[in-house]
C-alpha cells in the first residue's frame, strides 16, 4: 500500500521592501528554506528584489487576506511597522508570526538580524511555540451607521483631526461616563501596546501575560487625566462630542478612519488573539532591559551569598 503524500510546507515571507539589508536577509532565508523543501511565498512586488541567480523559486501572492492561507508561519524581516503589516496578513488565517528585527527597537520581534541562521534552523525543525497576545476589536458608529469595524494588537487611538483644535472627548467604561477631556487624543491599548504609542504618551509598561486594557489620555487639559488600567472584560468607549470638531481613529498606526462629530468608538477585547511564534523562553524583563538598553550594572545574581536577606 502506498503511503499518502505529505502536504508541502509553506511560509509567507514579508520584508521591508527597498532596504538593502532586508533584501539580503530575505535572499538568505529563501535559499535556506527552499533547500530544506519549504515553499516560500512573497508579495509579487517583492519577488523581483528577492530573486537571485541560484534558481530559487518564490511563489508570488497578492498583498491581501489570502496571502497566508495554508501557511504554517508568516516570517517577517523588518521593524515593528513591517511586523504589524505581517500580522494583518497572518490574522485572517490564524497563522503565527515570527519576526526578525531589522529596525530599531522591535518589541514584537523574536530574533535579531544576527540570529537569522538560527531562525531558519528552528523553522525547518519546527522548534517554536506559539504565544497568544490579547488583541482589540474596535467599532466606530455614527448613529446607526458603522464607520469602522476593525482590530488592533497595539492600540486604538482617537485623535484630533486638526492641529489647531483640541479633541473634545467623553470617556466611558462599561456604559458609565468617567470623564470628559479637551485633549490631543485618547489611546486604548493592550499590554503588548504598552511599550509602543501608549508608552510614549506616558502610560505604564504592562507585562504581556497581564490581561488588561490601558486607557491613556494624550495632552488632556484636566486634573484627572492619568493613565488607567481596566478589566479585560470591560468595554471602553470614546465619544467625539457633537458640538466639537471631528477626529480620526487610528489602529496600530496603520488603519485610519475619519470620525465626524458625534461618533462613538467602542473598544473591547477581541475574541481572536494575535499569535506570535517564540523561539526563546527569556522573561519579558530581559527583553525590556535589552530593547530599552536599561542600566542594570551592579545587580547581584540570584543565588549569590550576598543576596539581600541572607547572612554570610
């Protein structure tokens, strides 16, 4: 009896087009994966840059919701912006994403550029685990009209549309009004997004395994305008007041929607989390220290006889 043929393994490769380093690394990854029998897909416009004279074949795909269908991984070579683009392609098919950082901070990336060879070996040997991260569902309505129904892994931000005028926003949590602000905007972020825009706006860093929603006012003219941490089961709503100028909704800094006066934006935990492929088991503390280059000299390692609370 003939054994059934095994299904081919396929990955989607997403790169930062136009960057020589990204192109070089994409060629290395493509050659190594193809040599291992793994089919590599890439956006049709990126294939011309990735193609070389080795005869390696890359399958062209459109940059849309069908790109990652049937793939076991989405591999991204780039910074957080490119990884966010990769997540948009991975999400429709619930495919995990593995990011290699070619940018500056790269909090969403799992590996650095000098680890590309190790990443390829891990992919070939299927040595990764999937970590699920809370995502947001974001719905904006003006009366009965739905203006936006989308998602975010980092944050949804309701911002002023005009530099000259403040946004007049009313914040509501679980169907109860909390505060009204004249401000530049209001962020609702996930713990993953706490190190992104929310951090720049003065919000706290929240460990990824903590389940919570962060609310961070931006330049609010009010005494009560501190960042808030609310239940992951809560619904946070930001209403653009009717008597004020309109605003804009941004999700992960990538998808934008105009918000006329009177629009109500509701943000809640999404039923579908984002899925990140992890190769390392290092704690988030180490990632935080590395990415922000935090000063930790003088720390005495656990187990030292000089550790606080022990005697010599």
